[in-house]
C-alpha cells in the first residue's frame, strides 16, 4: 500500500464513515439533523432545518447503493420491508451522546421508514433524547413511520413529525427555488409550533 493510498483511505474514512461533529460550547441544546434520502427531496428538507435551528447535519448512507431505476428500487425496498431487513450503514455518528435533540428524516417508503432507518435507530442509545421525525412522501404523509420509530426507541421523547410532499415516487421534485421556499415556510411554521424557533 502506498503512502498516497493510505492518506486517501484515511481521509475518506473520516469524511464518509465516521462523523465526529462539532460541539456547542454555550450550553444550548446540541441539535443533529440525521437524514436518509435516495432521490434528494428529504435532503432539501434536512438542509432547511439545519440552517433554521443551527444544527449539525448527518447523512445516513447504506453500504449497498439502491437501484436508480424506479421499478427495481421499489421492488428491493418492498423486499427489505417484507424481510424486516437491517441494511448495513456506511456512515456513523461518532459522538451521538453529545446531542440532546435529533431530527430524523427519511422518505416514506411503502408506508413507513426505509429499513435503513431501522438500522440507524437500533445503532445508538436514544434514551432521554428528544427525537423529531420528518419525511417526504407522495401522498401517504408520515404513514405508520412515527409509530414504528417510537417502538424502536421507547425511551426517547418523540415530538410532532412533519410530512412534506416530495412528489412522484423516486423523483427529485424539491430542487427548484420555488419548492425550497415552500419547504422553508412549512418548516418554519412547524419549528415555531415545536418552540424550536421564535
Ligand atoms: C421505494 C419507494 C417507496 C415509496 N413508497 C411510498 C409510499 O408508500 N407512500 C408515499 O406517499 N410515497 C412513497 N414513495 C415516494 C417517496 O416517499 C417520495 O418520492 C420522497 O419524496 C422521496 O424522497 P427522497 O427524494 O428523499 O428519496 C416511495 C418512493 C420509493 C422510491
């Protein structure tokens, strides 16, 4: 192994695999936005929340990437759900203990969270933390995801979730400025209801 490769591998591991995110020293609640997004809609919502509340942001990624084409993607996602699979994740929050509030975002897949979220929620101890779910969807809103999430982390306080219309299945619909502005409005109203912003 060359020195160059070692350096590359180390950099890649730090950036992609194991995120030790910034600490807040002023005593305020430390907030993380953790999200999974296949086609980009949930990422947009995550970024809007990140800047609205001054959070760290973390992308949940799977070791195996999902098919880009719609039919193979929905077939695989359904198979994972039927098998109650726990897809392996390639990213990990190194300092989860230091967060008090964690926004957890995902697309609605077959009425609930993608199975990667089940893996994520089982990987850490969320006891005593505040969890705030949000999703993008194509009509089913949060579906059964919040109930499913609560079952996985019974010792966390789970607040009101937000469902944002992401559009047609598997397509990136929230990329334009008009769509982002609309997301911003919905997110701001929700965060005010939760008392997260003034
Ligand atoms: C595998 C799969 C299953 C889906 N199942 C549902 C569903 O049950 N209900 C729904 O409203 N939308 C469903 N959708 C649509 C997605 O929730 C929507 O497109 C979402 O915005 C995608 O988010 P993303 O761009 O962050 O990946 C599904 C999409 C995919 C790819």
